[in-house]
C-alpha cells in the first residue's frame, strides 16, 4: 500500500524519554526530566481524590461532548458552551484545525522555531508552510509574517509564550496582528503556557475571541495544572468557527428526560 509521499520525507516527532527508561539506560536512581516541559510539582491533591470515581467506569465510553468539563469551563470563562472544543491535548486541536482548514493549494504562516506540530500537520494536509525566523531576541517577526500572508493563506500561528523560546507576545503586537491580518485568515493563539506568564502581562485573548470570529485560543491542562497524562486540551472561539471544525452530526445529543421532550436537544 502507498501512503502520502510527504510522510516519507518527514522526521517523526521525538518526545522526551520516559523517566524509568532513562534511569535504566544510565543506571540512575533519580533524575529531573526537562525534555517534555512537564510540571515538576505534579497535580492537585483534589485530582487524586476524584480519579477513583473514573476507574469504576472503565467499561463505559467517555462522554464525547465532555459535558461536565465543558459546563465548568464555560462558567469559569463566562462564555457559551458552544465556544469550546476539546481534544487529546491541544496537539489534537492543532491536528483538527489543519484538517479542517488546510489543503493542497493553501498555505500557512508560522514562526520558526516554534511548536513543531503546526508544520507537521500542515504538511500532511498538503499545505505550503511559510516559516519566518524569530528575531535575535526570540520574538515573532510580525512584519515579515504579515508580508507572507496572501489570498491563499488559511492559518497564521502565534505561540505565546512561544515554545521553545518562552517569549510572550505583547498586547500591542497581537492587537496589530488581528487588525492587519485579513478576515479570511484564521489566527491561532496557542497559549499552552499562558498560566506561567506574569498575570499583568497576559493578553486578554478571550476578549479578542468575542470580538473576532477568525481567532481561536488553545489552552491545556497538561502544563501548569500538571495533568499531561490525562491529555486534556481545548480551544475557545466563536461558535461559528467551532461548528466549522465539528460539523453537525459529529456529536450525539441524548435526551435524559422521562419523555423525549426535545428541549434537551436545544
């Protein structure tokens, strides 16, 4: 069988080795793993208390709508539930975005170096990848990135704080990008490390989502919350954008009332 030719030309993504593997390889008793940007402080004790509840239901399929966490996050951010999309880490949201918006003949603009999965998934979809080197200080070269945008550009990626340089995009810079970028271009703001940034310097990205239907914000529970093993990532955007990524029919809504009242389907 023949796979996509691009797959034979790509180097696989190499995650950091597992702790036990490194211990065994180098005969060590203790190591501090930095390769995967995992939280060294672990997760909240409350998570440990709640996990046994899930273990008792392993024979059941999980809720594809992610209702409980969807309701909690919608309340936490004061947004509508329809503005959320969930994935196995924000990595899967990146994959979904590329699958939904990129194809042969289109292009996508990103910094380099940055999170490699943007490029990886874009190439799989057959899109042209336009990489713009970071400045000497590790910042996104916004002027050059915008110069690379044309009528065939579908996605512009902004990683803030950037992985791997850790540089945070300033408010004025992001405002200018949103203002100058054409409406047909989806602006992806990857904020996997958002919680690590100094609070006073964080960009109000959710306000941008409410004002612009071509902006999506990606966040995750893998980093600051120490839940990398649970693979919980999510995106926040205008409901029309979320609907474009998750066409009607991909999620089944079930009425749990004693009668099929119809209201549960609204």
